[in-house]
C-alpha cells in the first residue's frame, strides 16, 4: 500500500508555505480579538 502525500486541498493562496499562512492567520485573529476586547 503506497503512502499518499498530504493534499492541501487548494492552491489558491498568496503564501508560499502553510506555516506562513498559519502564522498570519494567528496574528490577525489575536489582533481582532484584542480590538473586540477594547471596544466592547
């Protein structure tokens, strides 16, 4: 049985790696959460 390579699911991304995309998403979510905390 051959090992299947992990499929990202889509190639529609502006980032070169999954790790970079995850770090940007994490940073944005922290900023949004902080702004919600400040204004609500």
